[in-house]
């Protein structure tokens, strides 16, 4: 089967001055990982590898470059899901891990559990030898400046970034040559979120979902709205009766009309068709086309 890979770098009002960094970032993640996928790497390994590249990139709100919470600290959420077994691993509110997506995978594969949070997740990381980093290594000058701008602003709401401020969770969905599907999402959450706040990204069916029988999805946007409609599972459910593109559009329409939500998503269906949609002004994403070429773009909402 033809392998497929699509990644996103967030759905928000990406200012023009950051557009090139976003396009470069998502392009690089696909271009670096696709050759291995084409030579037989599993969908699970592929989405993990692609998200790791995006977590490394300070452009995006995941791993390095994450937003700061109300205490000026980083708290990361992530999940990965295997469409073969419906197994998933997730973590929330982790402060000292550069690659939360790898830790999420370890939680899936090496514990009896699906999700670990905060100190417990960090303790598990230590036990299995996932390297802790000083949270200052994840901090960028851009985010510190942004935090200082908003920290005492009584008008600021965590929903604002999806309307007008910088944002950029990352995600990936892949189908490998065996037809297996996997999805992954990683984020620093929303700026000035309350410490302990968990968004949609690590919630199964909200931030990501994958089921070989239909397809896989990774979502991004205002988490408090995405969770309410389980955006990724909703999109996968639409795949049973609609094309990938239509399923993406219908689920974003549901997000908008049912809960006045803001966000976007990327999809691959079991036949290898891509779907993407967003109701934020822009979304950054990249995928491998029919001929094996990487297409990277910032899509502007019509
Ligand atoms: N959905 C993420 C959250 O609310 C943020 C994002 O996708 O940009 O935590």
C-alpha cells in the first residue's frame, strides 16, 4: 500500500512574519521521516519521529517553544495512538521532557496504563531512562516576552490565541505500507493556562484518534471546545460515511456550531486519502502527495 504522512503545526492566526518558519518546520518533519516510512517503517514509529522533529523546533508550541502557564512555567501534554490495537499512551502537565511524544509511547508500551500526569509521569520517565531536561531548555525568549505581556492583562483569555495571537501545537497521522494507521499530538497547551490545566491534546478522541478500520486524526485549536465534541473521534466517525475531506469539514462544522469552538484537524482515511479543515484563520500543515513529493503550506480559511 502507498504510505501516507500528514503533519500539522497548529491552527491559528499565524502572523505573516512567522509563516516561513511554519512552512519550513512542517516540511522538514515530513521530508525527514517519509523515506523511512516508504521503506517500511511502521505508522507508529513514523508519527513519533515526525512529532519529535516538531517538538525540537522552537517555532511550535510543543516541546521546545511551549507557552508558559499562569505561573510562568511550561506544562506539556501529548498522546499517541495505534490504529491496529486502539492502544494509546498519553501524558499531561509534564515539565521537564523535551519529547513528550516518546514518553507517551513508553506509557502505552511499558505500563498497564493509558495516561500519566505531572510528577507521576516524570517519575516514570526517570525510571525508564527518558532523559529529563531543565525546563529552561524548553523556554524561548519569544514565549517569555509573550508571557510578560499577558501575565497581568485582565482582559486576556486562553481562547484568544486562536482568534489573534501566536499558537502552534503539532500533530501527525500516518498510514504505513501495511495499511496500519497511527496518530500523535503534542502541545504546550494554551498561554497563561491555570497550572494543572489539561487540554484536548492528550485526551483520547479529542486531540487524536486512530482506528485501522476507518482512519486517523490529529486535532489542534482551543482545547476546551475540542474536548466537548471529541473532535478527532467525531472526524473518524464521519469517515464511515464520508470522504476524508468531507469528514474533516463536517467535524469542524460541528465544533463551530455545537460549541462555538475554534480549531483544525488533519486526517488520513483507511484508503489513504487526506482530509484537513479548520475554522481558525490559518493552519500550517504538510503531507506527501501521490508522487511522493512533500507539499507544505499555510492554508487560509475561505
Ligand atoms: N489544543 C491545544 C490545547 O488546548 C492547543 C493547540 O492546539 O494549539 O491545549
